C-alpha cells in the first residue's frame, strides 16, 4: 500500500511508484539458483557470516547470467521521475526465517547457523544474484563488518538515532551514504518480514519545485556531510571538502542530502533558506511504500531520498526485517569535483567492480 507522508501520515494516496511484477517462473528461478549455490559452496559458517568467500562470489558472478531475461529486465534502474520501483514477488515464507534478530551482528551470525534461520544464507545469495543483475553489489569495510548484504532490524538501545537500527523516531529522508563519493547509484531493499506495515518513505528531487536562485545556491559547495553513526563517531566536519546539494546529470537534477549529518548552523542565511525549502518540497512529494514479504524496493540513490516512519518495536522475534544491498552502475558518472573527497577514510568492499576511477 502506498500512502502520503504529510504531517498526518494517514491520507491514502494513489500509487506513484513504478511496479514490476516478476513472472512466477523468474521468481522461482532466482530462489532455486540461490539454493544450488548455497549447497555447492557448503555449510561453512565463516562464508555465510561474512559473504566474502571468493568461491561464493565467483559462483554468483558466473551464474547470475543464467537467470531468465524477465528477471534481468525487472532489475533495470527505475524508469520514472519518482526514481523508485517496487518489484514483486519473490518466493518466501515466514516459517523459514526464524525469529527476527536483535541486531546486524546476530543476523550475520545466524546466517551461518541453520538451526537459527535455515534460509538466511540462501536469501543472502538471492539478494546478491538480484543485485548483480542490476549492477555491481558492494559493501563498506566500516559498516556491518564489510558484509555485502546488510540486515536492517530494530535494535535495543538505538531506538532514537538516525540509522537503520532505529525505530521509534522518524528516520529522516536522506541519500544513502551521502558523505561518500563512492556511494551507491542504486539501493535495493528486500523485505523478509513487516507485520506492522512499517513504511519506507521516498521523495524524488525531480518532482520538487525550486526557484532558479535556490537551485543555483544549492548547486554551490557549502557544507560537508558527515558519516552516520553506523560508521562510528567523532568525524571532524573539516575532514573533506564541502559538497554540492544539487548537481546536474544530462540536464536533470541529482541530489546529495542528509540533514541529520549536515552542520547546517555553519551555513549562511541564503543557503539555509534554500535548503529548508528543498526539505519542505521533498516532504510535499513524499510517499510511503509499505513493503510486504518477498517484495523489493529499488531506489535511485542519485535522485531519491528515503527514510522510514516511526514504529514501536516488540523485540519478540516478529519485528520488521529488511535486507539491503548497495549497487554501483559502472556506466554512470558523477561530478569530477567529487574526486577531491576522501570519504572520511571509509573504503568499499567491491568484489564485482569492472571499472575503477573516482566516478561511481
């Protein structure tokens, strides 16, 4: 179900998200192939926990091309101004999941223990196969242990922070890893469990209305964006050059936006006013996708900011559980000015990278 995300957060709204339905044979094929690879690689807890085993990655890279053309077509980048696509539906049953883990560490550990979650390793492989159809999956050395598939679950003690582990607070709309020049072009979220229909918010910069002067001001570098708390704390805001909030790609706007980790008080009044107007516009065009198990949300991270509505976690093994994969598109290029950024020293884990360079 798709709803608006204005202040009342209750008004039903016509769906403005592109939707692609997988034929049953294509959905079954990716699950079957994931199962075959899991059996071939074997029940190695270290491999399942980290996903960084060369043999596993070699199987994924060699065999994703075997998947049906319908599936490859479904995994192409979003095709509308909304910049988001819902893809459904992959075969999945709640009974095979086991309890929702309490944090990403437990989720990673359980992937190597079939007594806890018999399907977790296989589902991780399925996510990597899907992401490989879309582009080049990658992870971050400083986030979730460098794992290529992240687990997004509510975590005790993190309820109010601005990270994927939060719950009771609104996760503010943001560009994924906005602080880094090698951030994802596409973000893929796969829903395993969402009994409370917790919504993921999405807003496209290509649907906002900005005056020419506001575009110009936000297109000039003013402030840095800091890494979020999932990478640690204590990053100085003078470590990298200031970045531009808005940029241009082939005559269309792109966005780099994370107000929770941007030192806005350091900016001049003109910039803050333009930034505030952009934030209001992103709220105006915001809609919510409440994913159901087996659905994917494919987000154009160059165009769309995403977040999450608040919810009350139960911590009883039934809470919302998503899997997340960052995807690079080798054909996309970003502004050359980003080559001067070091991304606060954060390094990518990119086993599928086919080309290298400062642009991502």
